[in-house]
C-alpha cells in the first residue's frame, strides 16, 4: 500500500512516518491513531489524516491549523523491511530498494524545502524514518549543500514509531 505524500505550500510541520499503520488506507493517520492525534493537537473527533487532507472539512469544523501540517510515509509495513524498522542492518536485496528510497527522499526534501518556505520543523516517527532521513541528508550534503544547510537548520524532533508514541509525546507537536 503506497501512501501519497500530503505536502502543501504553507506547511510549518512535516510529519515523516517510517511506515503506514494497518488501519490507514489512502492517507496516513486515517484510523484510530489519527483520532488520538487530532484530539491532542486540535481537540477534534475527526482523524488527523482526514483533517489534513480534506480542506473543506477542516474549514467546516473551524480548523484552519490542519492545513499547516504535511505528511510523508517512507515504507510499506512488510516483513522484508523488518530489519530497518528494528534498526538492524537490512539484507542485501533490500539495500538497493532502500538506496532508491533514500534518493527519492532526498529529492522530495529538496523540493519541499524550496516549495515550503514556511517549513519550521520536521518530526520523524520511528527508527527507520530517522535512519533514512539521516542518510538522505548525507546525500543532499554531497549533491546540494545549500539545501542540506537549510534542512539541518530546521527543528527536527525524533519520536518513537507512531504506533508507540504517547499522548505526552504528541503534546510537543502543539503550537
């Protein structure tokens, strides 16, 4: 299941997930965990992913802040990616796929930073997202030093995977 990135021009916070939750269908945080995140951040009883992706719904419930969040999911929740989720060395057959995903992430980060001038922070959920993000930054440092410098100047929060994150940890995302 591939998740489409949710990126808009005026986002201030980019949430990067290591993998999608089983309950999520077309966008991240569309199920029970999305309800918890929306409750903590917006005091809403509508899944976070739905508020972020549906501008009309967010406006209808009076939540203008939802459009300021972007979301990006890096990998599918498959057993073959289990080593990277557990911060272990991946098998050689997956290493090529991860290298391609890192190149893609570096390209996306460069585009996001140039398109979203209001971006202030990046929140990484899970070890795999942290590892891939760090490797993408190394690649950007070699290919595009100004983009690397801009991205490293942003606030970067490193949290457990979205499945394990607590309400207290989510509180730091509030503005």
